[in-house]
């Protein structure tokens, strides 16, 4: 048993998955650490991995000409950074930067995608869970836009 398997089984993103699916996920994961200020991904780069934050905070940022880097969302423990690996053209839409010292589990998305191509039940369940992340992020972004535009009126 991989040392990641017991950790993965407790993370909200993976809780309730079958043991064999936790094993598949663990085979594609590794522990990583980022120092405060470290870039994690940059907008436009190939999206070939994702992270579940264990400790620390990560800023999801959008670069604008008028305002420079704007924090769109802050992600903390047990939250996911990165879903662009699921959607063509498989490029990051935002920058991600560690705000504090951050420990995370990094997953090789190509490794994982290869595994769920061979197990459709696993692929469906993982996609369903990422769909929840995507929906939550879109809802939060919509509320943020309403707040910004409401203050401008």
C-alpha cells in the first residue's frame, strides 16, 4: 500500500471512492511543497496536473493590463487547484501562486486519465467530482462579479 492511499481516502475530493480507485489515484500522486510566492502554474501553459492542498493557501490569479495580477479565488486545505486538464485545449486559464508555505499532493493528470480510460466507472466518478468543483468555482465567480458590479453602480 502506498503511503498516499490512507491520506487520499480521507480527503473530501476522494472520500467514498472504492479502494481500488484510491490505489489508482495514489499511483499518479506525489507530495510537493511550495514556498510563499512560488508560482505553481501560469495561464496558457499546458494543463497536465492538478493538486489537492493539504496545508497553506494558493491564489488563483488573472493578469489584466489595467490592474496587473488580480486574485480571483483563494484555495486552502482540502481544496483542488486545477481542472483545466479535463477540458480541451488543456491549458491553464489562470495563474496559481502559493500565498503561504503550502503542502499539496500533486497528481499527474495524464497518468490518471490513462487509468480512467480503462475503467469507465472510475472515470465517471472522478469527472462527477471535478464537475462539482467547476460548478462551485463558476458560482463563486458569478457572485464575485455581482459584488464588483454592484459596488460600481
